[in-house]
C-alpha cells in the first residue's frame, strides 16, 4: 500500500505532462516534444521566485504558472505557427529543436548545479493505517485530481470547452462556424504549458531541479500517452498512473538502478500486444 501511494504520486506527474501532449495532439494535431521542458522551466521559475527573489511561496507558484502560460503562447508562435501548413513532421522537429535550445539556455543562465526547493507544506505527512502519506506526494495527487476535474468541467460544461473540442475535431468546419481557430490553438498551448509548469513545480521538492529532469519526464509522459491510447484524455491519466506504479514497484522489488527501464519495458509490451493502447481504437486500412 505504501508503494502504491508513492506510485500514484509519481504517476500523477506523468499524467499531467501526458495531458499536455494529448491536448496539443487533439487541438493542433502535433506532438510537442518540448513538453518536458515546460516542466523544467516551471520548476526553475519556482526556484528563482522562492529561493532567489525570496517571494512568498504561493505568490511564486502563481507567478510561475502565469509566466508558463504566457510562454506557451510564445512557444506556439515560434515553433508551431510558422510551420502549421507544412505537415506534422516539421512541427515535431521544431519542438525538438526548441527543447534542446531551452535546456541549454537554462544551463547557460542558471548553471549546471542542481537546485532544491521546499515542499508545499511544512508538515511531513499523515499516517493512515499502515500507510504514511507524505505531504508532497499527497499534494501532487490532490492537485492532479483537481486539475483533471477542472479540465472535465471546462471541456464538457462551458462554451469555451465546446469551441476547443470543435477546433480539435475539424479546424476548417470550426472556422466556418465562426470559432476563432487561431485563438483556440493558442489557448491550448498556453494551458498545456501551464500544466507542464505545474507538474514541474509539484515534482521539484521530490527531485533535484536540473536541466536533466526534462527529457526523462517527457519520455515517460509520452510513453504514458501511447499506453493509454494515443490522443485519449482518460488514457493519458490512466497511462501515467500505471507507469508510476509499475516504476515504483519495479524499483522496490526488482532493481532500483533499472527503475527507469520498467516504464519503457511496459511501453514495449503494449506496442507488441495492444499497440492502440488502453483506450485507443484499432484502425484498419483496406488494401
């Protein structure tokens, strides 16, 4: 039970980053391999706000998330918008190039030394039966659940959510119906960037904040997206949680040094047995 709780906490981070992947896949039909860098930038902004500028903790969180949302618009304008009519591959290559640039930019500006930041709460956690619920892991799970509920409410219960869904399904038809497609895509990029930033802020007290954290988080989140079903929102959530649990159990019972390999072993098994993922649909093409 203790390991499952920890796995849920780690998996919630992967799920949040995977949701960012899914939103952009559905809205703009592109895979943003800079999603891991969004988490890294969010963590570094939190470090700068709280550790360097000595701002209050909650003010640092709010400013970091707002700056990440604004950065998402800039990211869209520079990596997606100029290449939007040239197919998916040039945009994917553009996001990969942007991620390399961002990682090295942070390395130059901040330096190679890893940073550490305090958790959300001073209390270490609570004991529930045989399980000790660490406050940071508990906050990750609670925040992730709230964000998923908020996203569901926005997408299913608001006019903005209907417009975002219409844009993701058919941009041309949405445009003919008077929906500002460009604005909807920019909103999606901003929200995706903010999600990544929140994930980085949440995981920062657990991991050392460094430029190396971005690539591994992005790869595991993308693996979660494939396991759950490419482009599926429920799949991204379940895939991320499953990946975190498998990784935690594998580290505890098999090998700690190879804990990162278990996630990709799980991905390989799904590609061989069920390539469409948990919530994906099998697509057949006629000869």
